[in-house]
């Protein structure tokens, strides 16, 4: 049971810890890909496609529809200049 809890908790903790550094969109894509690929055993191409669709939907809903900016992290600040 401890192994199953760790398999769920550790990636979630890494997700939260990496948001300030990489931003919500990059971390969400990595988390979705990792969860689908390694825990659900989805093919790599399919996991990447699903992760991309989720991130685009997240961007469309929050940044465009609701006009709420999610954390872009240090990586986003560096890219924006």
C-alpha cells in the first residue's frame, strides 16, 4: 500500500514544487505525459498528444476565456524577456 501511495503522492508533490520554476503549462504537460505513460502504460505518442491537448485546453480556458493568468514560472519570465 505504501508503494501505491508513493506512486501517486511523489509525482503530485513534484508537480507542485516545479510550478514556480517551469510554470503551470510545462509542468502540467510533463505530469500528464508521465502519468499516462508510466502509470497507465499509454503509448508515448498518445500520451504526448493527450498532454498537448490538455495544456492547450488549459490555456484556452484560463488565459483566453476567463482572462486569468496561471503561473508562468521562471522559465516563462525568461522567455517573455
